[in-house]
C-alpha cells in the first residue's frame, strides 16, 4: 500500500475523506482481483469504521483514472525500482481482451468471436510488465498505428528514467514491418523479429537472434499473471481510462510480488 497511497492526487478543495485513503485503495484492489461488480463490494468488511458507499469508492477510482494518477503511480514505482528490472532484453506482444459491456474502443474480433479491446504490452526479461499502449478496438491488429503506439510504450520507460537506447525487444513475425522497425529506431531500440514467411526468401539485412527469440515465452507467462486479476481478464469498464487504471494497478501488484520473491530468495 505504501507504493501507491503517497502518490495519489489530493483534493484541492473540500473536506478530506472520512476514512483512510489506504482503505479506499484496498477496496479498489479487491475489485481488481475479484472482478466483483462495484455495487457488490463488501464495503462493510473492507472498512474498519463507518464504511463508504460503493458509489463513493467508484468515484475515487474514476477521479484517479481521469487525472492519470494510476499511470503516474506506476511510473514512480518503476523509477524507484530501476535496479530490479532486467532489461537484458524485453518482449512486446498484443493482447485482445473480451469487452463484456461494450464501451469505448470495442469492436468484434473474428478469432475470439467476441467484441474485444486490443493493447500492446512490453515486459522485461523476467516477464515483469513495464508499459502498455493506448487501447484500440479489437478489429485492429497489433500493427495498427504501430509507430504511434510503439512510441507510447517506449516513452513510459523514459518517463521513469529508464533509457531505451540499445534495448533488444522480441516480437513475433506479426511485427515484421517497416513501421514497427521505424518506431524502434526512433528510441534506439533493436527489434528482434523473425521474418514473415509470406514475404518470401528476399535477402534482408535486419538482424535476428534465434536464441534470444526463444526467451519470448516469458510474455505469455505475463499475460497469465495479468489474467489472474478478474477485472483485467474481462473488460467490464466502458471507459478506456478505467480499463487502463486496472492494468496499471495490476502492474504494481505483480511487481511488488516479484521483487518480494527476489528479496526472499537471497
């Protein structure tokens, strides 16, 4: 909780909350993990004193979503823990999430036969999620506006004071495009992407390390970790800001657990 509460935005005017902010965050984390509907939050058990109404908890969450607080908390967390991140290489992949209630950036995706939202995720060598792109509707593939979304992902690292110059990033053959390679070049990132077979045996000079590419399995493990949070596994939020908020909260929880395990193993 100490990794989140100190970095939450404070109200400029009006009375302060009558319950500890940590308890409000704990209620939001309960929603993140269980996926329970807001009106079913067990507020009586989540607050030590007179409980807040679930609408008040939701109001706090939406306020922090709207002003970018959750991403700010994550960037601050990354900045403080740069030494614990393994950037010997990274992995980039897209993930389609089923959108149960529809909403912003939601469209039908043929492979899943459902309406989904798509976003790109960048992880370190340990599988720790580092950044995500702005979500797009599920009828778009991972290369949709890749130069823009690649910039969003790499910019998150630089916001945290983590240089991207010289970083090797694995991507599957779906990222074998000039747009993705250009997005990487702008940030000094070295893409490690296998050539698309559909392009034939044309001589190409882009480097590709097969041994490094075999390490890409870790990003699939990351998605399994993310799916353990029910509010991330299925998108119930109709607004993009709420959806991103739960993603950044999941990043923080995963990282705290990961770093704690590393510390205990020493």
